[in-house]
C-alpha cells in the first residue's frame, strides 16, 4: 500500500473536528420535541442516521462508520428506535441507561469509558441517569445507514408536537 502524504493544513481543515467549533442540532430526530427525549446532537464524522437532511457533519466523506456526540440533561435521551446498523455507545461523562427490546424491557447502566454495542434491528434507547448534563459518544457502523425505525407510540406523540417524517424518513417540522 502506498503511503499517503497529507499536510498539516489539509489535516486540520478536512479531518479534525474541534468540539469548540461544533454546533449541536437539537432536532435531528423526530422524538426531540418530547421533553424526556430532548438532547443536543453533534454530528462529528458522517451523517449517521439523521432525519434532518440539513445535518452536516464536521468531518465528511466515507469512513465506514459515523460518530456523533450526544449531550443531555438528567432524565433525557433517545426514545425506542432501531436501524440497520450496529450502534455503539461510550459515555464521556455521567451515567447512562441503555434500554432495549420491543417495549424497552431490558436495560443496563454504563458510566464513563464503558462501552456497549447494540446489534442491528434491536429496538434501543438511552437516557442520562446522572444528576447533571452529560455527554456520550454514539458510533454507527457503515456508510449506508438507512433510516431510523421508531416505536409507533413515539411517532404519534411526536406528531402532536408538529414533528413527523416524510415517506423517505426525513424530518418535517410543522407548527404544533
């Protein structure tokens, strides 16, 4: 394999994401107007499974995986969902509960630098169980991530807030 040469400027401009320069997307998914699912989502590498077609990751291009940071207040996190990819969660701070199953009947708690890998097709969600705002990294495998499949109850509640999905799984924002 030939060695690739890359300058400092090119590395900095195309392959470095400075957290201080990233802006969170508070409505990347259909569940984000539901109070218990409010969270900040930072798209770092690749678009992931975002439902917001305007999502622009800090580092673009195909990598074979996608990385996002999640920030949430105590008690908040993602609703039950699944997708066609593996999803890995690693908390940076706080304690998080990862729950799974058709009704979220299974759960495990993880803390900073712990890691859990949820297989494709498994309904999953997560919430910050810390007393304070906390961050976690979410890694989604692959370059073709498909779209999120939500529990029907989540879609119905989100619709009441003015958020719904079009036939392609993209977020539609309407007045509530």
